[in-house]
C-alpha cells in the first residue's frame, strides 16, 4: 500500500478559524484517516499561536494513537502558504503527498480513494476531490454551507459523501486545473516539478502556478468524482471575506506574478474562471445537486 503524508499549513488569526480547524479538520482525521498516514502540521507564525498550540496539545495524543506519526512544526518567521507547505513536503516520508487546508472535513475513505485513482496511470500527476467551494467546475458540487458544527450538520456532510460514493462510477476524470484546498500529489512528481514557488507570498495563485508546471512536465490533473470533501467554515471564503481581511492586494499582486511568469495573455482566459469563482463564491451558493440519488 502506498504511504500517505498529510501536510497542512496553519495561520490562525481568528477564533472561527480555530473552531473550523478543530470541529472540521481534526475531528475528521480521527474519524476518517487511517494508521498508514503521516500528519505534518506547519504553524506559520499564527497570530493566535498560543491558542493553536493549546488546541494541538489537546488533540495530539489521540492523533498519535490513530495515525502514529504526527509532527508539529513551527516557523520562526512567516513563510506564507507556499513556504510552509514546502517545509512540510521536505519533512514528509509518504509516497503520496496530500496538501490540505485546515478548514476542510475529510470523509470516509476519501484519501484512499484519491490515492488509488492517482496511481492508476503513470501520467497522472495530481488529483483532487469534489467539494463545496472549489473555483473550477470540474470539482464543484452543490452543498449548502453548514449552519453550525452540530452532530446533525456534520452528519449531513458524511451522508452526502456516502451518497456520492455509492452513486458515481469508480472512474477518475481529467481536469483542466485543480486547487490546493485538498490535493494529492505523487512524491516523484513533486521531485520532478520542484518546490511550490514561494514568490507567491503570502498566498494565492501558487497552486495555479504549480498545476501549470505539472502539466508542462506532461502529467495529467485528475478529479475523483466519487470523493466529496467539505471545504469552508460556517461562512465560505468570498470577496467580502477577502476585503475584510485585507487579502485583495495579495490576490491581485500574485495574479500579476502568475501572468508575468506563465506568459501569454491566453492563460488569463484559461484560468480566469478560477479567479472569478473565488471572487464570487457566496455563503449559501448552490452549484450542483445535493440530492444525489
């Protein structure tokens, strides 16, 4: 069996981010990850580092009992999303690397399903799941945002994921792009493509740049249509969130870096849907069919 390494970069600024990390991410690891999984958490100088550390101390014993290998790394200076993930990749032992955001909820069998499909063909370089808030349509399904982290709301995620798993054929799909909220990559592909470009600081567009580089190396991007993963807190990431957290400047700054680096203007047309989707996604947006039957 291929070994798996989960890498998650943390930059907790608000209590709602810590709440999502605990009730979505950490809780789902205990329920749905397996003992063949290495977990590497990289705290990127979180403004709420004390609270983050206390939370990790609370969960670490259970995580180690479940997974075995749990590493918590602390950056001495802010490295941004790319730099933190690169540090995690360097520390990883798995043959399959999963880059996962701290505000997602894994579902039953998700990582195994994606890893299995990723290795069905040597040409496959990376794979992503279906989810609530990806920007590209190839990964997007309809699912109403959570109202709370109650057992009933969490069960709604798990039930929906199970419906998809049972109703969709066991067959991967090729995609034009995938984003890094939850992405599985072959370690050998990462070695071939190289590290994530840390010039996209502090975040945005580094994942699009990386999948372009993957494709330029001749690898394919895949989606696992049997796997659904919830992404987003109680309020999904959207333009209002960006403006209120002063993230609009790095978004557009790094978009310029992406276009300058990757060259001609047609790339903006090709990947512009990603930018438009991110900017216009909303709290209760319906983008598919939640009643999979």
